[in-house]
C-alpha cells in the first residue's frame, strides 16, 4: 500500500445512513466519492466534509436506476485516477405500492438500484482491493432480509439476496484482505419512511424499536473492521432475528405482526 490516503465510495449519500457513513469515514481521514440523485444535498455534504475534516470529496450526481450508471461512475473514477478502498452500497428505497399495483418499470428500476448496481459495483471495484491486499465493502441490507414478509413487496426478498450475496462475497475475498459485511438495520431515524408515507407511524413506535443513524453506522464500521459477515444493530433486533430461527414462520407472517412492521431500513 502506498502512502496515498485511502478513498471511500458511498452510494445514496445525500441523506440517512449514506450521509452518516460519509461523515464517519471522513472523520477517519478517508477521501470520499459520494453519489446520489440530489445535487444540492451532495454539494452541501461535500462542502461540510471538506471544511470539517480536510478531506477531498468528489460528488457524482447519479441515478443508479439507469443501466449505464455504474459504467459512467467507473469512468469518472478512472478519469480522476481514483482507487476505491472502502465501498458502501447504501442506495435504496421502498416502493409505496403493492407488487401488482405498480407499473413494472418501477419494479425494474427498483431492482436495478438495490441489486444491479450493488453487484456491478462489487464486481468492478473488488479486483483493485484484492490487488492491493486491503478493502472494505458494506452492503446495506435490512432486518427484512430475515423476515421477508412485507406484503406484496419486493423489498424483503431483495434484501435477502443482498445478505446472501454479501456472505458469498466475503467467503471469496476475506482471505485476500477484503472484508465484506451486510448491514441489517431495523427501524432507523432517517427520511426513508417519510418517502413512503409511514413516518408518523414508525416514529410513533416505542423508543427501543428506533435506532439512531450514527449508532447504526458505528456498529457497521466496527463489524466490517472485525471481519464480521453480518451486522444487526440494536439488542431488540438481535433477539428478534435470533428468535425467528425457532418460532413458526406463521407468527411473523400473521397480518397483525406485519402491520407493526412496515418496510424496515
């Protein structure tokens, strides 16, 4: 490894977990590439991180639903001679319609953002990490990875794939110095729930169900450094996932239980 400062790439960095991760990594001295669709948010975060931590920040306005988005992002990295050491695949959202009610194009775009771009970025950037003998990849999944029960939704099944893919990738890369962790948060205080119209319902839940975004990111960062394949922040969610292995799935699939669990992230 040369004396160059390590660089992190964070997708979905305009708010929530992505923005919190960018702040944490900047505080650790990483230069950054941050991507999202909202240019004003990226510009604001870029200025904040540069002024506060003295790191270099490259903002790339990008819609990962576009099929060529990752190709264009990699071209930007190459044009700026940027090698990515720490990848945070956080870009994501939930649809506000049931499966059959939404136009298929919405599902297509959803899959491209949450699955296609994540796999493509891992494929594009992990070889450089292997070559340098050091790398970190965090894929943001969800407790829904274990309880894929959101009615009429692709969200849980997609997050189950993210979890399985991350475990598989870790098995392939860990011996070569690249740590891969699936972050599986429960309800976290971010804009995520506002965007699907359930903010009041979620934020009105008991406090032990709600996670602080900085706590989530800190737990994830510690987990990836320790080489853990999965990070489930919060005691309640650890117990929930552990118990789900032994209780009948019907309990978690019941309508009453599902009504307490709008999409988790």
